[in-house]
């Protein structure tokens, strides 16, 4: 299943994985996520799936083969993808000859967020080998953006005689998409009205329909809007007005994220706005540039802002960032389309919150060097 950023691929993947689990036919799942050390590359894919396959009652017949691989190759998790797949997935699968034939499904989401393009093609090529199993048949449900390495890899699979079915969300009937988003708004707004003590018919049918129109085809727009309405920092009517201001212009992602930032600057003087933009750009730029997410305390050190200032900035961004109550837990992105929007060079001239990734990398490098110079000490102890 392919589609552009924000069309709901990950939501569909989670829903399908949950459904398959309840049906007892889920073999395992892996959700790639860029800038997450353990989920941004393919190194943990096959060990993770192997553990799930071994622990699942429907694929427990693979357990003996997986355990043997772990005993024979203790450092299997550090081997290349081919060795991992051969020993943890393929051989345990082919070793099963008895029992009724069972079909098991593995869900892999956001394959395009695997940070090495060559690994994407390797993964697809390796999984094409599982057709040799008859007692336990593995099937894959994959999602990704339609990026060139993935398009090329699937063309190669087809050329080698392997079959797959393709669903393009961008090409689906927009009426169905609109109906799904309308249902999402209906359920979410009902909860928000209860939690925020709003009028039973808030915000009114006409405005709800406007929100639905603005959302299609981006599910991420609907999700972000509802998080904005649910944010105790803002008044729902003011938030709604800010969102509807953008209904007839800008790009889809701009309609999604510009209202978030414009709320931050509302009713501020020009000098105050400039200060807020600098601070927010520093905090947000650091978050979206990091290789792996960090907690608020670490963000304070890297940005040079006090822990209190960082927490205040983060508290205003609950609609786009997952901000834990515990300052020692990492701050995470809700969706990859958020940094995509902020770093898009085409928007640099018109967006005050645009982030120059190259400049952020330079600044973070300089900060890290300063921290090391201030804190690292030569080990003068003699070795035993």
C-alpha cells in the first residue's frame, strides 16, 4: 500500500495489525520510523520479527529453528541482513513440514523510512524467498511512500516472476476517503466536546464539513486538528478560526501545520514574535535534526535554553509532538510530515519557522564539541 505523507498509512497498518492479532494470524510487525535509532534502520527488523514469530502460537513451530540459530550464532543480531534472514526466518520456516497449512501475515509499515535505500531492496528480495514454504505460508502487508528505491525494488520483484498486489491511496475514490475522515471527526469531536465542556453541537455542521474538505486526502490533517482542539493551552474557537483561515490556500501540509505556529504568535508584539520564533526554531530544529529523540533535559543542554523555557515551548506543541510528562522521557514526532514541512526549501521565504537542516547540523556539532571540551577529562589512571 503506497501513498504520500499524511494519508493514513501508519494508522491503517496499526488497525490491520490489531485486527490480524485478534484473528490469530499475525506473525509479527515492524514500524519503521526515521530518526529513531532502533527503528530507523533495518538492523533490528529480522531479530524483532523472529522473536514475535517464536512467541506467536500460530508460528510457534518456528521456535525450535530460531532458538537453534541463536545458539549457533550468538551475535546474529550484528550480522548482515542476508545472514539474519537466512538463519532467523527462512531456515526455521522451511524446516516445518508437518501440520496443516497455515497462512500468517507480517505487517511492515513505512518502509520508505528505512534510512538505507539499499536495505529496502534487500528486504524485499529476501522476503520473496519465503514462497518455498508450504506448511507455514508467510504473507506481507507493506506500506510506504512511492519513493524511487521502493518503486525500483518492486519492479525488480515483478521481473523475477514474483507476484504482489498494489493499493495506491492517492488513487482511491475520494468519496470513500472523505467518508472515513468525516467518521473520524464525528467520533473525536464528540470526545473533545465532553472533555472541554463545549456545546453539544460545537462547532456546527457547516464548519465540520469545512474541516472534512480541508482534510481530504490527508488523515494527518484531521488528527492534528483534533489534537489542537484537545490542547488545554488554546481556546477551541480561536483554534478553529485559525484553521479555517487557511482553507482556501497554501499546500496541504501548510494547511495542516501553519495554524499551529500562528497560534504561538497570536496577539504578540513584533519584538516578542521575533524572540518566540528564535526560541521555537531552536527547540524544534534540534528535535527534527537529531538522529534519535532526546528528553527535555537533554534538549535544554543542546539548545542552551533553560529547562523551564524548553518545557514551556514543548507545552505549546502537543498537537505535533508527543511530549511526555516525565522530563527524562524522549520527545517524539507524531508524524514525519511535520519535519518535511519545516525543512522544505520551497517554503523558506514565506515561513518564519522554516528550519535550515544544514545550519542546524552545524550548530549541533559546535554545541556537542563545546560540551565535550567542557566535560571530558583525560583518564590518567593506570591500566591494571
